[in-house]
C-alpha cells in the first residue's frame, strides 16, 4: 500500500470518533489545528502484516499478523509506534483500538513524562501489553527526535557491540519450499529453527545438508515430556546449537527447571516471561530471558528487564514478533546490551512501511537517526 492510499483509508470507526483523543489524517504530519497545541495528540490505524512464508508453529499456522500503527504528534513532531498481535498474546485489532480509543494523551503537555504516561495507561485498563507498547514506542521516537538523538546514545550504549541476529525458519511440508527457506538463510550467521511441530529433527537435518551455520531453537512450548525435551537438547548440542527457547509449556515450571539443570544448552524463557516481575520468577528456572516489546509494554520496561536480568546473572535475548521496521528498530536500540538477538520480524513480512535497522553481514546495524531511527516510506 502506498502512502497516499494509506492516508485515504485512514478513517477511524464510530467508537473511536467518540474518544476524547484528537485524531488526524494518519501518516501525514499533524498540523497544530488538528490537536491541542503543546499537548500530545494520538492517532492510530489497523494494518495487517503479510508474511512472506507461512509460519508453522507448535500450536498454529498463520500467513498474516494483525497490527495497529500509531502516531503521537507534539508541536509539529511525530513519533511512530506500532502494536503487533500474534494469536498467543491474546490481543486483537479490536482490543488494541478500543484501548487506544480510551486514552486521552492530550492531558499531558510533556512527552518526557513516560513513567507517568505508563502509570496512566495502567489505570485505564490492565494487560493490553501490545497496545501500551505502541504508545511507548511512539513516545520514545518523539522524545528522541526532540533531543535530536537515537535512544541507544541516550542510554549510553555502543552500537559497535550489537549482536548478530538470527533468521527464522519453520517446517514446510513442501520440500521445495523448505529448501527456499533454507537458501534465504545464507546471509545470516545464526538461524532460528521453529520446533515443536512433529518434524523437529527433519528441519535441522535439512539445514545441515548444506550449512553448518550456528542455530538456535524455539520450541514454542511444544515439548510436553521433560525426558524428550532433555534428549532434544543433547541432540541439538551436537549440531552447533546455541540455546533452546521455551522448550516446555510455561506452566510446567518444575519440569523446565529439571531440564535446565541437566541440559548442555542454555534454556531461554519466552512465553513464560511477559513483564518486569516475571524476570525474578524466571531466575533459577531459566538461564536467560527473551525480551519482546509487545509483551513488556515497550522500551521503557524492556530496558528495566534487561538491567534486572543482568543483575541476577542471567543472559538476555532480544526478540520481536512479526513487525514492521518501526517496532523492530525500536527494539534494536537495546541490542548493544544483550547476548543474542532475534530481530528479523521486518524481514519476514512483505509490506513494511518503514526504513530502519539493517542487517549487515548478519549483524544488527542501528541507524544513526533521532528517536527510534525509522523513516516512513513514501
């Protein structure tokens, strides 16, 4: 969808029109007359992300991901954000737009009051993590632009220390399609293999026929037997695997701790971990945590989670959903402080709206632009 068409289709529903928030033509710079001068003005628009390949996961298959694109305008500057809602998050376009429609950010005259705005969002409704993340990302983009600095610099992080990102593949029943996915991995130094679908070893064996690239594995809670999970960890350790992410259902805490104690590979919490209090809960059960902005309510809390995990002696992974370059580049601002990155969500979709982070020789490369570092494509 080109920008002009996107603008034409940016009509908000009746329920949203009743909100106290001032809405503008989405995608264009908001004029002062469209909102309250010196106040934060919020606008948003549903946007379906189209996957380049079907995602075959332990519990479902999908070819699209629902999303909502967000803007916050303040005195002529615009901050961009987004919410991406894969099924397991429990959010939808309807829930996100309903939540955003309840917000009155025009009550705030200072966009730097991010802590206060988060407290306000929590008071409006619990949960709604992706919806809150969309506002948080837009606030960070806006405030970074006001300061004229990218957030990695504001946090004092060194962009030269960003990790390599993994590139995700999943099982495809068509051998030709499976090979196409494997061929696309060639530019990357780490490949993330989605498992838990009953063909786990087949994927790795197919990859190993042509490549010895390092892999990491995401079982997506797909292994319910601890003995099988441990056997897979040992099998993977012999095949240049770095770690195993969420091998067992998040409710199976004792069984996961049992696997961790015996596994030759680090065990990483994903679905088990949502927000800051979960980091302490994960300690002793998992070796590492996977932080995702859509689960943590955005960059503000994600940074706190990374700092806490480090203080507990845990490793940190930075992940994403299938997202445009807006949210992925926002997450990348944190990447110099993590051990592993899985920031390929924008590469897995066919309709990105933004230019942002680049992957150079497999390595996360953060753009030197103010805010979260993205530009809206024409």
